[in-house]
C-alpha cells in the first residue's frame, strides 16, 4: 500500500514538474470527453424537453380524416361517427369536426376583400373538442347548447386569430362569418399539435348547418385512445368508422412528427459523440507521443532511480501512472466542461437539463482507458532503459 | 559457496557484442571487505566503467560469478537485484545526477521510496543525512540553486541515507574545483567505517592516494592490487 502511495507521489511530482506540458497533453482527453458528454447531454436534454412536451400533449391523440373516395366530391364520415368510434374499448373520447369551405371571415365588412384572398379556416366542432384536444380557453367560454337553442351565433376563435383581430379578452366583439355576425364568446389556448387551428374560427355544428347548410357529417375526427393502445386504435379506426373500405380514412398521430424529430437528433448525437471519441483517440496518441519524448528527456532520472534500487516494474508503473493521472484529470475536467456546456445551452434554450451521472463516469473511464493504452509504449520503453547507458559512468 | 566478503568477483568476464566480441572485463577476481577504502584507477578503456556497473549491480557478468553478501547476483530476478542494490550500494556520480525538479531533501528521499516508510519518517531520515554533510539548511533548494560542491554533497547524502554497506563513487571530484574536491574527499574519508566499504573510480592520483587500497586496471584486467600504507585504511 505504501508502495502505491509512493508511486502516486512520484507520478504527481513528475507531472507537476512540467505543468504546462502536462496541461497541454490533458487537452486531448478534455476535448474528447467534453465533446462526448456535451453531444449526448445536449441531445438528451433536447429530447427530454421534447419528451416533456410530448408527455404534456399526450401521444394518444389520433387524427382521422375522411379521404376522397372515387366519385365523392366532399368526403365525410357518417353522422354517428363519434358513437361508432367510442364503441371501441380503447377509445376514451372522440370529437368530430366539419371543415366549412367557401366561407369568408373578416373582422368587419370593409376587410372582406382582403380575407377573401387570405381566408381564415372555419370549422364546426362539437362540445368534446377542447377535452379531446386537451386545451383550455384563454378567456371566455365554449359554445353551449343555449347558443344553439336560441339560434344565437356564437364563435370561439384561436389565439392567433385573436391577436390578428386585436381581440381584447372579455370585450363584446362580433366578427363576420360568411356575412353573418357571430359574437366572439371565447379564445382558445394555442394548440401545439394542430397549430393551423390557432387561426381558426370555431362555431357549433348546428349553426354551421343552419347558416351554411353543411349538414352534420364530420370530415375530421380527433380521438383520444388508451395511451397503451394508440397504434392498435389507429389501425382499428377505419374499420370502426366503416366507410366501406379502410382506404377511405386517413389516420395519423400528430406527435409522431415530434418523435421523428427526436430520432433525427439521435443520429446527430451519434455523429458528434463519434467525433468526440476520435478526439479522445487523437488525445491518446498525443499522450503516447509526449510521454515517449519525456522518457528520453528523463533517461538520466530513470537511470538514477534504477541505481537507487527501483526495479523495472516500478519505473514502468511510474510512467503508466503519470499517463493514467493525465487521463483521469483530463477526463474529470472534460466531463466538467461537457456538463457546463450542457447546463449553459439547456438554460439558454429553456430545456430541462438531462445529464446521466453514468455518462460522466463513462467519459472519465473512457479517458482513463485511452491513457492506459497510450501509456503502454512509453512505460515499457522507460522500464527497458539500461541505467549504465543513461548514467554515463567512468 | 559461502563467503565473508562484502562483495566478491570470481573469474568474472564481461563480453559485449555478438559477432565481434569485446572483452571489457576478462576473468577478473577480487573481493571487497567491509571497512575497506578502495580506489580503482586505470586509463580510459581499461574496464573501470564496466567494473563499476558490475560492482553496483547495474550489470551482470557474462562469465564467472559475482556475489554480494554471499548471494550470487546472476541467480536473482531483476526486482530482487534492484532491491539488493538499493539496500547494499550507495552511488555517487561525477555529474551528481540529482533529479532537477526535486529539492535537496526530496532528492535524498528518492533513495527511501518503496521501502514501506511513512512520509514523516522518510523526511526525518533525509534531513538527518543532509545534516550529516552540513546541508540541512539547504534542504528546500533545487539542484539549480546549489553550487557544484553542494550538489555533490546532496548526492552523497542520498547515497548514505539508506546506510549502505558499499559506497560506489564515480569520479566524485571530477566536476569540482580543488576546494570543493577536498571537502568532498574529507566527507568520503568520514563515511568509511568498520561496517561500510568505499570504492572510488578515479583518474586523480591524489584521490587514489587517499584510499587504503588501489586497484589498477588495464585492458579489462586487474594489473595491480596494492595496499597504500599512508591511505585511510
């Protein structure tokens, strides 16, 4: 044990004797490990943020659209589509939407020509819409049965449209939808999974049918499934809707796009981590090179240590330990720098920092492993030096 | 074969080269006993360096037998030979060979490493050795901050700190001025005792004359082994 302590002391003394050189050869492990930690940490943090967003949104939202079937100009679902879909035991809730085309919406009459050129989407949605989309209202309320029973014209608008129309929360405001004055009763929160709805006007199916003769056949369906059976539910929807053939329903899971983005980041992560690994290997070559030169420069020291009774094994260990200490210190510093980069960038981007302690340990171990391999040649070379040749006796 | 000699060479040859063989030492036999003060003299190429390497266990004979405190050196492993060297021999070199990045005390302590000593005990022994050669107050100085004479005294402290049975010196005054050389030789005279032998390889007749026994070498052989009545022995 005391020999190990003595060896460590000798190794540290050798390294601190040429501090600048030691710090320079530490740069290899520092750059390599910090690149690996930063690459993995940043992509994990970005993914962690995405996963947090996904967890908040839920990955169990399925969108089904009536597809154009041969000979049908305006494809739509059957009237009782929600009942049919909710009959599936993996479906928690469904909401049907009607996309109303050819209706110009404008904040006031004089702006109609502009909004004819740049139309605002108008949809009719049932009362389950907010629950299924898992969004709330920024202000006001949703369209209720009272509005329909009294033939009132109530509309809820998206946040983007509220900004565009300079809508002040709580203000009594009407907008023109297809020439009819609709009172804005509420503003929806932003809908991350369907951002195009942020600029939409939502009215009730009854009002749509009454004013625009749309009928009550939905064109789009949003379904919340059992989170464990999203894929199964997505596959079962066309059959449940039963339009005659499954090709006439297009289904998608909006969060798939976000998950694909996360997968793309993994590829980038692998590339950057690989480059970090290469930097580590190059750093290892640097250690081997500098340590080999150091052995030549310190040949007299090696000779005198041998003359003082230090065996070849102890000389080999002395240089191996110097190499390992460089790898260890460089690895620790690199892990620290990498962690700081991850923390700094995550903070800048507003991400949650995801940094596994095992990643830091792995970085340090990798640096040490490289330094062990790098130290093999110089330590063997040092041990093989003959003291008679280095001490120049006689 | 058992022996009472501290060190014994029995028909030792040291041959270099594979195809063209060079006999640096040729069937040399002699012994060193505790308490002797020996000088080894001879012209360049006479085999002094080879002899020093063998006496210091830094080299092995090609032929013959070298025994140290009765142990046949050729039968030892490298680690055992290193340990024996550290225990039995203390070296002093012409060029001092101090480790440049260590101060005087830590240079002396280098000889005490890997012996199971605590750092405090090592420090105490090193300071004691430096005190014996009058350099305790320079313990914290690095070699570059010391004069040649002081560096050689630090090297002597390093050689004696393990209390070896044999001190081997290679031209210890070769790099010193006459005053420092005289001081160093005075220290050497004080080092040899009934238990310890001192062997100095030198070109300097004055240094050789101060020894009690002079071994003269030529062409790899001992040509004279004289006792010097006025020497310290």
